[in-house]
C-alpha cells in the first residue's frame, strides 16, 4: 500500500496559554510550557464560546444545536481538498473510505459514509475505524490488509478530532491539553512517484487498562495523567523499536520519527531514550496541542515536502484502550 498524498486542516480559532490564565482556573502559562510544552492550540470553538462554556452560560448541546460546532465531514472535506491539490494523480475512482474520530457528530451512521457523501463519493465501501489516538495507525493497518487482498485498489483515510468540545473548562489539568484538527490520506495499490510506501504496520492493545483514559457518554475527557505518561513513553519506544527491529533496521537508519502528539516533554523524553537526534524528530504538539487521532498524521502531512527518496519514516502512537502501534514508511 502506498500513501500518495496527504492534507491537513486546523480550525482558525487559537487558544494560547494566556487564554487559560483568563479562565480563572488557576492555570499557569509557565506550568503548561514547562510540563507539557504546548503554547497554542486550534479549536472549532471561539475564545468567547469557551469562556461561555467555562462559566455555564452555554453548553455543548446548545452550541451544537445552533450550528456553532464545525462538523466532522466539513473538517475532513477541507483536508481532502488539500490532499487533492497536492497530487496531480487523483484519477482512479476511490473504492474504500475509512473514517475515524473519537468525537462523532452522531452515533449513527458511520463518519466514513457522511464524509464520502460530502465529498461526492458514491460507489465506495465506507466505514469507520476508531482506536482513539491510535486510530490512524489502525486505519492504515486495516487498509493495508484490504489492499494486500486485492479488495481495495484506491482508498482514502480520514481522521478528525474536536476534543476541545468535550472538555471540562473548570479543570486546569485536562482543559489545556487539546486542540482540534483533521487529516486526509490518499492511498493506492499503485506506486505513484513520491508516494510513501507502507512497509509494515504494528497494532497492539492492553484492554485491562481501558479505564485509564475515558470519555464517558455525555461527560468530559478524563485520564490518569501520570500513569498514562509512563505507558505513553514506554510504548512509544516499544512501538518504534519493534517495527524497526522486525524490518532489520536500526534507530539510526530511520530519517524521521513522529510520535503521538500528547505532550512535547513526553515526546522528547521518548526520543532521547531511543537516541533520536532532535533534527529527526517531527512534531506539532507545541503549536496545535493534542489532536487525538489527527495529531501524528497531521505532522506527517505538514512535512510532506521534506521527505527524500529512500527516507524511512517511523510513526509511533499510543492511545486509549490502552492501545499502541506504529507504521514504517519509505519515500519512493
Ligand atoms: C496530563 C499531564 C500533562 C499532567 O502532568 P503531570 O506532571 O502528571 O501533572 P499532574 O497532573 O500530576 O499535576 C501536577 C500539579 O500541577 C497542577 N496543574 C495541572 N495543570 C495545571 C495548569 N494548567 N496550570 C498550573 N498547574 C497545573 C496540578 O493541579 C497538580 O497540582 P496539585 O498537586 O497541587 O494538585 C501528563 O501526565 C501527561 O502528559 N500524561 C500523558 C498524557 C497522554 O499521553 N495521553 C495519551 C492519550 S490522549
């Protein structure tokens, strides 16, 4: 399977660390920068709407009913347009669409179907794969199987996240972590020039840990931060190293590393432990916060023009479930 184009989209509204100072929750911009490394995030909500949520002047349901929350399909359409504009080769009909999000608009139908309809695809098998922050790696793993079996010739993968709409803005611990974003990845069984070849994919889970990261129906995001941080560092390293080892590669053979964009300090700690120099570490969490499933693939998309023929790229993610996984890609 080859990824031959990618696109990303981030909403315009910016929430910087000083905005959280004004929420009156004893948040400290210095603490955030020091402990999490995030400086800004994007949101489908304006600062005024977040302020209203914080002070109980509105609810997510009211904002949604008023059409104030951008839909998953709209976000995906914008990333799809970027991916299409980047490729001169979107000619063959797409036969498979995999959507993915932790925060859907509706429980039924699948986002894959709504996104396909929005971008005008009809003769497709459209469905969702949801593995929280690990979603993109799992989507690629599933698509890889469909392509290898011959069932899929041309496909599209979408991730869109809006965690900023499911946060308790009176909680300084969790409210400062998240940003919204979306990605599209166009995939093919054919090797088009400049594609990223998916050489290998790895998907693992430890279901006994599912309660550590939880977004209960109708409630707010919750995680056991310190415990999850240990898991995240350990499994980022394991996922990256396992996929390299089973492909007879060393850490120094990989040109680019992309981890789950949850926390910059956590990422640099994992990279240092693996011996990855900062020049090979790609990230956007500092500017965009934790975008859940869209985080790591949005980094992959933002850096699309940097990869040179032969470069190996390792994408290692961790997420709720608990889940972790990785992709080994090579620029053609
Ligand atoms: C969430 C996370 C940033 C919290 O960092 P931490 O160092 O564990 O910090 P803690 O939550 O223990 O908080 C330490 C102190 O800082 C305080 N604090 C938290 N947020 C703060 C903020 N915005 N401003 C000021 N102080 C803050 C806490 O209230 C706590 O103070 P207290 O002991 O007086 O209650 C960190 O644990 C993390 O990144 N975990 C991994 C997340 C992850 O990978 N998730 C993946 C799935 S999405």
